């Protein structure tokens, strides 16, 4: 079999829009080397948010429903900083420390999200970076006019 030389062609694409950090005092400050969110073109990537009160940094409650509410309010605050809302979410990942809490988390999630619901994954994890039972990260589309 005859071997042929492989030729590569490189095409320079137009510059990618610069990533912009999103930050708001209406959601808890990041506790590590990451941003609350990033806007990259028409997409917003919100880092995992937990049920912390943004003013005190404390977990709002031991109740998983109240934790989920605060978590989604924190997600919404970061989205708002980037010009979007929960209605613009296209993908969500929900992390829970106990899958027995899934129904309670799902009930609150359904009250905050709208039809058509975003694509979603739900994952049980051994531990989250705080004394709480739920964390949610999302990707949203920014509507441009």
C-alpha cells in the first residue's frame, strides 16, 4: 500500500469574543480561583452556586427546599449580571449530596425554571464545598437584539 504525505491547511478564524467575568454582590463571592460567571459571546457560564446568603455567607437553612430556592436565586443573580435570566438557561447541572432529596430539589427547580425546560443532569456527589446539600451550575444564552 502506498503511503501519501498528509498536508495540513490552517485557516485563521476571526478573533473570538473576549471572555468577560461576571460578578455581583447579589450572589456569594467566589471562595476560590474561579469567577461567579463568565460571559463568552452569547453564552453565560455560571459556576456552581450553593445556598449561601450573599450578605452573611451562611447557609440559609438545613431544609433542602429552602437551600434549593437560595441556590437558584444566586444563579439568577449571576445571570442578571450578564444580561440574562433563568428563562435563558439551556443547560443545568444539579449536584446533590443525597439522591433521596431529589424530589424536593426537583419540586423547587420546577417552580423557578420555565417551559421549555433546559437540558439537565442531576448527580449525587459525596461532598460539596460547604455544609449544604445542593449546588447548581448553568449555561444560558444571552438574547441579543
